[in-house]
C-alpha cells in the first residue's frame, strides 16, 4: 500500500506541462485555432450541447458494457486455462534457436518473472507509449487530434472520449502517468484481480472523461483534454475507500504519514474546489469523476456489475458448446 503515496505528487505536475505542449503542437498544425474558454459563454457550443453529451455518454456506456463482457469472458478463459504457461506463446515470437541472442533471453526471463498483474500493466503502458509515439509524427497529428483528443467542439465526440484515456502528447505527462500506474496499480489489481481491474480502469477513465465533457459543455469551455489520470485517480479512490486506515506518505516527505481516508478527503475537496472555482490548473472535473467512480464502485458498483457476471459466464459457456456451467 505504500506505493499509493507515489501517486500524490508526480501526476499533478504532468497535466500543466501536457496542456502547454498540446497548445504548441496544435498551433503548429492548425494556426489560430487554439481551444480556449469562449468569451461568448456556454452558448458558443451551439444549441445541441445536451445531444452531444448524450451521444458521448451513450457511446461510453456501450463501450463499458462491451469491456465488461470481454473481461468476464477473459476471466472465464483464464480459469479454464489456469495451468497454461505464457512461454509457448512467446516461443512463437522468438523460436528456440541455438543462436538466440542474449537480449531475447533477457526479455523472456523478465516477462516470465512478472506476475499477471504486472503483465497487464506492461500492456497498458505499451499502448500509452505507442500512442505517445504516434503523436510525435507530424503527418499523423490531424488523425491523432481527431480520434485521440477529447474535444467538446469536435464532430466526433464519443470515440475520442475513450481513446483519449491512452493519449499523451508531452513526454513528462506520459512518464509521470506511467510511473504512477506502474508503481501503484499493483494494489488495485491485488484487490480486484486483473480482469476486473481492466474493466474498472476503462470504465473509470470513460466516466472521468464524460464528467469532464459535461463540465466543459455546461461552462462553454473549449479546452480539450487527454491522459490516463482520470482512470488512475479512480483506482486510487477505490483503494483508499476499501482500505481507509492504510498509512500513506508523500514521496518527498516520508516522515509525515497520513491515512488513506485523509488523502481521499483532501483530494475530493481539492478537485471539487477546482471545479466550483473554475481553476484551470488541471482537468479537475475529470479527476473528480475518477475519484467518485472509484468510491462508488467499491461501495455499490462491484456488486451491481462484477458481482453479476455469472450470467455472462453461463452465456459464454453455452456459446462455446459445453451445454452447462460445469463440465
């Protein structure tokens, strides 16, 4: 649980740097079209704001449902194949040869030494790093802006809300978020299991994005957003809610420990003030959405979603042609 303390400092520093880098990048590719707060107020986004919000919310709800079914099926297959090793799969990528290089052996050894939770985290980090690399290609920036940036003024508003969870432009932003994800997510995976964690992570990120979008549409703010912090802070909220008495400390001030409950309360107050006072330091609405989702999931959401997965498992079992729940 001490890994939670690493979350509190680097994540916040990353967002401001990312916004600055985004504006520089956007101005280079599309001059004079920086997204800033409209001087015309909330009507600047047009009369269809509510319809746009419903469109994005409906897309994310559908995506969350598909993720849920996929993760339940993943858990079902993992239970069936619990004794299988990941080594044969890698043998197809790196065939056994007498002349195999040392770097291949090191990668194989490193991968097999990771637990299942860390392997999932490596996968998430890899996706984020690939998307970050694509942002650096100038020829792809129009495509990245269209699909990997949650922009309340864009024509496409649903899919970018999902894909922006994996999107970072600034090196410092992606480094901080991935560092926090690597050092902290173990606690959440230990609590949820890797399949439920993936469903939770995706859902928290989308809920954070939807709350951010709702806040922007209501206030007439045109500023886009991107990054994994909504999903990560959602996991923090879940773990702090489940283990409120756990002792945490800020990485630079380890001599001053505090409880997870105190940290959660402080974050809730800070993000709520950021929304109410219209601070522009971070996407406070997204962070607040992630925290609220994490709290809700531990108190109610788990039983309402993952606790009902038996129905999906039975359906999948029959679809595979086994005719029943138990073989």
